[in-house]
DNA sequence: GTGGTCTAGACCACT
DNA sequence: GTGGTCTAGACCACT
C-alpha cells in the first residue's frame, strides 16, 4: 500500500504523507475509514513508529485525517478546497521550477501538459468516475 | 539579478542554482558570458562564499557553466538536452506531487496546463522570440 | 443533557466531568438528585462505560457526587469551597496561560473581563437568581 | 530563563512554547533576537534536544519564531493579531472552563478579573511601558 | 555550529 | 490496543 524509498531525498515521513494523500484522492482510502495504527504501519513499511506518528500528526494538522483518542486514526471528511494565498504561491513557485527543469530536459510544453492530464485522471479514475 | 529568500524552504545554494538556470534559459546570461566570481556574487547577495561556491560546483557538474582556471567561470555551450532516465524519473515524480497538491488546492487540470504554458513562454520570451 | 465532542482535544472523561460540574453549578442538577447510572449515561452519550466510570470516580474524589452502594450516584451536598493551595496554584497558572493566549489573539483586558463576568452570570442565572 | 516542571501535566515541549511566548510578549526576547540553539537550550534546561526541537518547530509553525538554515532560530517579526474564528472559539471554551473552576474554588468574579488585569500588566510592563 | 530526520525503545493517558 | 511524549544518540544537509 505504501512504499518507502530509502534513497529518496525527501524524508520518509514526507513520503508517507504524500502517499496517503494520493490514496485518499484516488478513493482507495475512503472518508471515515480507519488508517492502520501507527504500530501496524510502522511494522508494514519497516520504519520507526515515531516516523509514522510524525506523518500522521502532520496529516492531522492539515485536516486530512483525524485521530480519536484511544480509538485510532481515520480519514477526515474532506474539506472543500480553499485557495489559501500562501499555499497557492508556493504551488506556483514549485510549478515554475518544474518548468525550468523540463526545459533543461528538453521536454516540450505539450508533453508536460499531457502528463499533467494523465496524473489528474489517475487521481480521479478509480472512485469518482 | 539574483534574489535570495533566507526564509525559503529551499536552501540558498539551490536558489542560486535555480535562478542562474532561469537567467540562462531566458538568455539574460548568454553562452560564453562570464559569471561574477564567487566572492563578487557572495558579496552582492550577502551570502557565505561557501554557499555560492557550492552552487557553482553543482552547476558545473550539470555542465551548465564551466570554470577556466585563473580566468573565471563562464556560461557553458548549452548542450542538446539528453534524457537521462534517472533525472526524467525524478522529474515525473515531482510533477506527480505537484498534481496531488493541485488537487488539494482545487486547481483544475486546465489551470495547471495554462500556467505551464505561461511559464514556458516566459522562459523563451526574451531571447528566442 | 451532556454533549460529547469526540474530536475535542480534552479527553471524553474530562468533558463529562466539566459538563456535570456545569449542570450542578447552574442548578440543573440539584443536591441529592440522582445521576444516571454509569450504564445509562454511557448508553445515552454513546461512550465506553469505563469512560463514564472514570469521570464519576474523579467527581466523587472531588466530593462533588457520592455513590451509595446499591442505590446509585447522587449529587453531593455542595461544600463551602476551601482554597486548597495546590488547586489554586493550578488555577492561577491556567489563568496566566489564558492571558498569554488572549494577548496573541489581540483580545483586550476589558474584553476578557467582560467574558468572565458573562460566564459567571450564566452559571448563577438559572437557580440562584 | 526557562523553567521546566517535570511534574506538570502539560508536556515539556508545551511548557517551553508557553514560556518563550511569554518572554517574547514581555519583550525579554526581542524581534530578530537569536534564541539559544537547540543544543544549548536542551543543555540549559536538561531536556532532550528532540524535545526542544519540537517546541521550536511548533513555534515556527505559529509564526512566532523562524529558523534560518544553518544559522539558528530567531524571534520573528510579530504579526498583528488576527482573530481567527477557530482559535477564538477554543479560547472562549477555555475561559469558560476557567470560570467553572473558579466557582468551585469560591473565587469571585472580581478576583478573577483583577488577576486578569495583573497578568496583562505583567506582559506589557517591562518593555512597552 | 545550526536545525532536521531517524532509530530504538520506554512510559503514559485514554478508550 | 490507540496515539502522544520523551530520552539517548546517530547521521545529515546547510551555512
């Protein structure tokens, strides 16, 4: 379900966050569904429980999951996205860097746009079709 | 010419790399043109010389600039981009993360694609038009 | 009568304690009145019986309710408050933290004082008026 | 400068957060001033560096301090307080609980209000007078 | 030197 | 069983 790449430059807890977000967007994890416990997941992906805990806490801060004390961690009711200016700025900055990198790789505008479409469809495919 | 944001999550040396790449793509820095020396640049942007040095070394490793001993650092002859598999993989991974973030921000596929086009045009505008 | 918020940062048993205290102060629960049994209340608010039991034990420890074996749990004769130093210290510490938080929220001294008065009146309104 | 109470029910990292907020409000820590490094502070208050780090990260998330990579942690430019509804709700809830506790301790409305004033003055006294 | 991440493992409160 | 906190200590990137 979740795959950790130890060689990735992005920290393990970030990889967990990203992949759980992806699973939720794809509908593989549904609203209200229970996530594996910190210990379970840490066992499954062979990672220290603290690392999983950090990922869960960050996801909770973002309002994507919620923990009920003594019961476990659950997928939260997904909010309607609000365009927070600060987060949007960061997004655009990242996109700009991506475009620069694409230029250096000789990837065309069209190719990037196709990939954007492809990934968007992957996210929406399973559950919302 | 180069603006450093001390508070940015991306490290200073990365910011230097990104901005020099951008200046070259935009044609503001031309092939063969001399870059400021490590000391000059570090003075201009008020940054530790080690940090500038690290950026230059990375840019040289990527073949984007070259150092001629005793003469200085110059914009290299820009190679025809080769698609290195590893770098391409990383690129696609980043693009995927961007798309996930866009989903959480409620940004449409079309909107992302428009921004991609806009940034691409910005890169090509000045010199290649 | 009692409303539990599963997502609240304060534990469920604490919420029960606080709300029973509030009901007693407001006179909705009168001295000598019978409280619902642990099972009844746990059924009513859909909570584990252990959790209700824990709340009742703590309320009993504080002398606010009392259990008569085989008869049930009752609102105790309310004692004249004694200023226990330890509890008073904790109270003042909490109040200090509240004031710091008010500062960060930009709430004025007057506003906080007005709210204190308002809540005090709410407690005394129903029964002692 | 910072005193940890190991017996306090509130976690150590929270105590650090609260006390740093207090020091900033009192002007003992000024805008732009460098905080002790994670290791220094952890040594001073005899606590694990991870615990200090957690406190600093939370303070940064709240925009109260900021870390400059490789340089250290500094008191941020203090923002004008904005009344976020959610945070305000929590504040009022806490204040209500405080008032209930005051009732049980037999503390009068006037007494609570005086203490509020006293603590507010303490925060503003040293630097802003 | 600076903070950030991670492991290993203990202990605790809550349900 | 559940997540939260904490210690002890290592390693790493950045300046």
